[in-house]
């Protein structure tokens, strides 16, 4: 089966017993991530996530089917998540064919594969199977984004005007995952509730919105992503004296990672990304472009996907933990340095 955007989620909900594998492809990284999160949210509340890699499947085509039929140690529901980069499509084709042909139904598999250039055969195999669902992900139109923002704001008991809606979309680079996170933050800030709705105005966006921090966190972010542990340790000294706005740093980091992911997806298997880094459609700040070239040589598409997931988890931890922001942020930045070191090897 084949579908686009929100239509795919509706189809899965009405045919979940038949559909064993969902593949999210197409050119839009942010739309694929938004839909991936929507499919994950459609799983049972206590479902266990099992990460699978293309590398493991290329050496053992039966592994995906075996994992899907495995039983959780805790007896809970499960789903498998497989993230693909360019070049991985061919490596996992046999494994996915084996899963779709398996007479036994296992746990659902979600394949995150936006802008993977070698997926044409794989997409056809999935679309032609009654147990597969191939989803084409495209950037939503401007009016769709604005409509989604208004609906998401209403769900958070927030009132938002047309001008503020447009500005929030621009600040978040039209990334709906970031936008939803921003609206959650605003709702907490003004203690919004059904009987006490909050109001998002320009002053709030100036004060709280992603990309509008009081501090410039980009030097810290570039040191971590470049794997410069010594430089990061020195830079953190000044932040320890004044404290650090953890959520502000996470928002700037997320926006930069999303831009890197879009460039990496557009580059496919190419190692030279100089022409893409300077392309206005990726909206990289001029002063960030030299750093971005180096970072894209270190961070592959799967690594960026994992880091984006980690960063979203960090944001949740910062909102709920009693630890100072400095502690959690420094731990994560140190982990990013180590990950960058592995990417260089």
C-alpha cells in the first residue's frame, strides 16, 4: 500500500492488523520525523521500542523477522524502529522482503528513511505488499502549517493571532516537532488551562522562542559537534559562573541539528557538501557554514537522527529534573563530543 501524509496514519489505524511495516520516505526530513512520532504515538501506551540497524540486517536478512516475532521480557507490546541513510536501502531490502513474506505476524516495524536515494526498489516492494505501507513525506504547504499551529495551540489552551502564528513558524523553520515543543513551553510559562487560556504575543516570542536566547550558545554547540572536548571544557567554565539556560541551549542545538539533517539528506552519499551548505534554502547562518561543513564530515544521517532523539529527550529531562540545568547540559555535551570522536574514526 502507498499513502501520503496524514492519510497514511488513518489507513494504519484502520488496518493495523494487516500492516506489518511502515516506511516513511520522501524528500522532507521534518515531515518524516513528525509522522514517525505520530505512528509511535499510535502504538500501545506501554509499547517497548526496539532499535534495529541496517548494518545488522545486511549480515542477517532473517533478523528483522525474528526480532518482530520475539516476545518482550516484560510481556508488553513492542515495535521496531529502523533508521536508514543513503546507501542502506539496498542493504535492508532482503530483510524487509523476508519480513513481509513471513506467514507469522510480528510486532510492527517503522522505517525512517527520508531522502534515501537508493530506496526505489524497496519502496515498490513495500507498496506492492498488503502487509506494507509506504508513506511519501513532503513539506506541508504554508496554510497547512499555520492551521496545524492554531490547532496545536488550542490543544494547549493557548490563543495565538495570525501574525504570531506566522512568526512562530518562521522561528522554528516550519518544523512542526519544534513548534509543538515551543507551544508546550508557552503553555507552562503562562499556566494555561481550559478555564484560563494563555495568550501568545510578540513579547512572549521575543522572550522565549527558539532561536531567541539571551546567550549565544553556538560556540558551545560547535565545540561539542566538532568533538573538541578540551575547547568545550574551557568554554563551559564561564557558563558555570553565571548558570546556563538549558532549554534555550537545547532549542538552538535542535534547530542547528535539523538544518544539518536536511543538508545531509539532500547530499545523499556525497562527501562534498560545500554547495549545499551555502544554499539559502537550508537557512544556515553565514558564520555557521564553516562549522557545518566539518560537522557533516563527522555526522552521518543515522548519527544525526539519534542525536536529535537524544536532544528531545534532554529537553524533557530539563523540564522535569530537579538537577541544575548546567549538570544535565554538560553531561550531554560531553556525550556529543564522544559521539563525534566515533564519527571521525
